[in-house]
């Protein structure tokens, strides 16, 4: 069976749960291994023959549009649907909801005229899309959810489904409390939609897939199915997830992601134009050191660590299982332990966030582009 498949990537939200990572960029542009997380989704869609892709945009929309352009670099055609309002002379992002945004596109052009795979733009996946599509069609589903079991204590972060023995969904809860969830089978934000499902979405109003559309499909007994599949699904739902994601990737747990740079020592990858006092530093991999980075004598780096380009690690500093964004300067004698740090803020593993000059934080760091 050969079925043409279109793609929809949801990318209009503000990503409030992952701030400050999303303060100056949209969530789908959060860097993973030197590329925006959404770029991996586009590449994966194209591998499975999905070459017509719509992206709804809002928050910092120009960053997404400028980076991905018309999609030709990936062998795809990419289109954009801006979600915003005109407010007191300014055009401001205002998402229509995950379902409302799709209805907006459909009313504009009728783009969703065949089966469409819908993806959230903030996760890494290696789902066998072709096999999942076959099951969706074989069951004559109007909508299919790709689902995975999650720990019971994490159900509050996901849409939770209850199914019968055929996989037909008989109940859907959006982010229930642990003691109220009727299963631990979670929606992964990957869906297959038939055009008829788009027609059910109300026009010209905010409408959400998880909290509104899916309960409606259950209540009205539409052919709505869940597929339980085994695949990598790495979600960046919270700011603390980003640290965990990078740790997993650097440990090599995601086989389809390859380290950039040159492996100069076992487990140590380095970009070009670096300045490292190799005789007087101690680096234990896995560690990636980006281009134009300087590491001074006495520094101690314990992986997994990702150090972005243009960073500077001053004398006798200790970097332990941390991520440094581009142009981050770490002052002398600092100890960074399980942090995500940029040139203006740092986030601890538990989510505590500090900005430069915060009296509660004893760390000293800054922008490596500023001379000291």
C-alpha cells in the first residue's frame, strides 16, 4: 500500500515551561548537537517521504522562517502559517491552539486533503513512520495517536489514553493527577489525521488537540486509535528535561545522532580553531568542545559535557556534567556542577534559574565576547 502523507509541525507556542531557554528563541529552535531540535524532525519526515510540510509559527517566528526557508535544503517544501493578532498598532503572536491552527490552514487553502502526520516541534524521534501509517490505514482510523508508557509519577505532564483490546481509545485525559490517571499510556504528540478530523474543529476560535478535540472524538465515538510502539522519543517538555536530553545524547544513547567535530582523544570531540592547554587541563569524556573555544590551564572537565562555540573556560575552573551555550565565559576557580549555562543565565538541574548579578548565586560568569 502506497499512501501519500503530508506533514504538520506545531511550533507556535511560547515554550514557557522551558524558559529561560526560550526567552530569545522559539522552543523548536533549542539547539541539540549544534542543530535546532526541529531540524531533526524535518530530516526524519523527509526520510519517510513526507516532503510537503506546514509549520504554524508565532513566538519569534522569524527565527524559524529564516532558518528553514522554503525547505529545499532538506528536499522538502515548507510553508508557514503565522498565528497572531493586531493589537494597538503592533502585530503580536497569539496562538490559535494546536487544533485551531490546523483549522486556520485548512480554511485558507485546504492543505489537509489527505492523511497528515502531526508532530510537536520540540522532541527527538526515530519512529518508523511508514509502519505506523500502515496500521493507521489498516484500522480505518480517523485519528491515531502514537503512545508510550511513562512512569506513573510523570502522567501529569502528558495526555493519557485508555484503550480497548483493539487499541481504540475509550478515554482521554489531558495531564491528569497521578491518582486520577486511568493508565500510564501517554500521547507522545505524534498523530495521524484524516481530513475529516480537521472538519470537526470549530472555525475561528482557539481549540486545543489534547484538551478539546480528543475528548470530543471519544465522546462521539469516532474511529480514534492509539498505537503503542517501541522507538526513541526524547521530549523537551521542561527546562530540566534539556539537561537530561543532552546527557543521554552525549552518552551515546541515541544511535542516530552523531557527534560533530574531530575525536582527538577517546570520547573528546573538538571543533576547529580551538585554543586548549592540553598539557595542563584534565578532560574526561564524553565531551564536545565547539569551535573558537578557549580552555585555560588547570581546567577540569568531566563529561558528559557540551561546550558551544566561542566559549572561554578560565584557569582552574571545574565543569562537571554541564552544558555551556555559545560565547559563555566561566571565571577562574568556578565549579559548575550539572548546570545549563549561557552568557546571561544559568539553570540548575532542579530548575532553579539565576541571572548574572543575582545575589543568591555565587557563580561568576559572563559573555566571552566582552573583553576583560
